[in-house]
C-alpha cells in the first residue's frame, strides 16, 4: 500500500512538472482557438483484434477526430470530462465503460468548429491535445491518445514496479483499417 502512495505522489509531482513545463492551461478562450471546417467522415476500426466496425468521425485538414466515448466504449475503459479544469478529458484505462446510453448517429455533415488545446490525462499524466466540441461531445485525434500513452509508458518503464495498460494505434493501409489495441506490460 505504501508503494502505491509513493507512486501516486511521484506521478502527481511529475504531472505538475509536465503541466508547468508545457504550459498547460486549464481554460481555453476564443483567442486561442483555430476556426476550422469539419466534414463528417467514417473510419473502419478494429478494436483489440476484432472485426472492424465503422465509427463516425470528423475530418479536419486530413486528420480524423473521434468522439472519445466511441473509443472508450469499444476499448471498455472510461473517459470523463475534466470538471476540475472545466475543459479536457480524463481517460481511465483501468475503469470499465459503464454508460448504457447508445451514442447518437452523427448527423451534421459540415460544421465550423473551434480547435483548442486542452489537457488530456492518461494514467494520471497530462498532455495538451487538440480538441473541439460539437453538440456537447468532445472530439480528439487518435494520434494524441497514442502519444500520451507512449509518454506515460516511458515514465513507468523507468520505475519498472507496476503494470501498465497502454494503447497501441496502427494504420493498416492495405486494409484501410485503424487497429487499436490495449497493451498490458507487467513490470513485477
């Protein structure tokens, strides 16, 4: 138990240092947003090696932005709004998805959106990521989730005293499918 308390304190201090070093801001206003056009799109995604499913998303400048709930639901993890910072998202990789509501179909074909830098937390560590909100849903790039997972894993690699659940995201160009897999590394 003492080890987990020390590890939590270490991650909290590391998170605060990263926030300060990277200039993470809790509040985003209109002056720090890029106005972009988002076009409704669909992507084929295979979750944990299963048959690909079609997930609706929005394409902006060649990048697909996904509802974080679509990804969390299919990986059986939780993604909660960051109420303390009033923006951003907290991914809880070890907490099963429990929302029983079906996500509505996306019906807005084209929209003007405001891309902002917001904090995303994964395994307690933060990183600023690009995001927008449309119809009360937050959208994020998969590449940002992958980068954050890799960054946190590198910090865990240095302690090698606990298990880590990460996310691997790979584009299969031949099949035109995004492969998203939960990875588990045991350090004990």
